[in-house]
C-alpha cells in the first residue's frame, strides 16, 4: 500500500523469531534486509512428558472421583483437563510457529492455535456448568465420600503438577508461551493442595457437605481461568492487539526514531498465540535510512514489545493524495 508516493519497504523477523534460522537471511530487492534468526530452546520433551503425565492423572482422578463419590475430585479432574489442553495449545504453538509458510498460507499455520483456544474455552465452560449443576444438587443431601481416596489422589496431583511446572521453569523468563504453561501448572498444584485440605477436614469432622462446596470453589477457579482464555482467544481471533502490548507506546517509540517525521497505518496483530506481526508506514524526508536503521527498529520492537515479525514501509514525504487522508490516518487516530 503506497498511497501514490515513492516508498521502500523492509520486512523483518526479529532476532528471536521461531522461524527457520536460515530461511530469512539475505537482502531483498526493495532495500530491506533480513537478519539471521535463532530458534528458541526446544521444550518438546517437556511438553510430551508433561502432557502424558497429566492425561494419565486426569483419567485416574476422574475414575477415583466416581469411585469415592467425590465431586471435588471430579471438579479437579476437569481443571486438570484444562491443564492438558493448555499444554497441547502451547506445544502446538511452539511447533507451528517454526513451520515454513506456503504459497497458500503465507503466514504459516500459527493461527490454528487461536482457533483451538476458542474451542477449548467453550468446552471447558460447558464442563464447568455440568459440574456446578451436580454439586448444587448434592448440597441438599450430601452423600458419603471416601475421604482417604480423595486425599491420596489429590496428593498425587500435587506431585505431578509440581513436577510438570518444574519442567518449564527454566524457560519462563525468556518465552511467554513457556511461562504460561509453567504458571498454569504451578497454580493447579496449589488447587490440588486445596482438595487435600478439604479431604482431611472431612475425615476429621465427617462434614460431607465440604465436598460439593470445594467442588464449587474449584469450578469458580476453572471459570475464572477459562474466562481469561476465552477473552484473550477472542481478541486474537479478531486480530486485536495482543494483551501486554500498548499500541500507543509502540507508535511513540517508532515516531521517536531518528529521521522519522511522522507515521501512519500502524497495524499490530497476532500471527499465532505466540507470534505478533506489525506493519507501519514511516515518513522519512531524508529517504531510505539504510540497514542499520532497520536493524535498530526491529531490535526495539523485539526487545521492548516482543514483536518479532515487522514490515516497515518508508516514504519520503507526507503529501498524501486527495481522498486518501482518511484511510491513512485511521489506524493512528484510533490509537490516540
């Protein structure tokens, strides 16, 4: 999109992009420059082991919940199922973001993780509603609960979820995707601890009504976490600016670069649940700023905003032809 004036564009993957490290190096024909990318640490084994452990535990906990007549265990099994889905989504994103684009899918297949997140959020809310209905019915006449089974199984959940969180601890500071998996598993270990406390309390007091009450508390935790997932997935599906990125700050940062007189048509959108793209027109009366400027701009976008797929278009003047002023100003005016 040139708006009728002379332009040069540069397409950049950030220095830590998940793309193939040799696929995007070299100089393009319009003055842009591509830098070598370095793939993030591979957590494939951690995802495989963590997913296998949690799938096995979900099956065990659900069966124990039926055997022990414990809605708290069944509710916690539902929450652990959300952990499995979270791990699968994070794992899928880490794999898909590394796949090469094709002629038909020029941005690759990363956005499929957004669709999966939406589907998972809806399914989890339906499951939470079913658990709540059963728990409310049991409040009026709480049936006997095998508290010892409940304590043992939930205690096993603390070990499995805690170990799975440990698998991702080393990557939490450098990768938002890995950090999400780590925090989710650590939080679930804490929830399993709550089930253990409830089981001990019922064993000591005989208050069977604690089981449906605890299950409702766990459902509230599921809905709270799932609502955030649904909100974020919907934002991503609508190509909204990903949470954590302030578009006004991005605009100000680009406008402050040396030689930039103004900018317009700034767009920021998700390519997947882990990759963010940006396009922008920079008005630079001095002409194309050279490769050093491009490297500086993309490094800032990567380091400060985790935007690793940037396309910048350079214009030598702001003499926008009549009739295009509104379209050129739409994105930046909306940010203001």
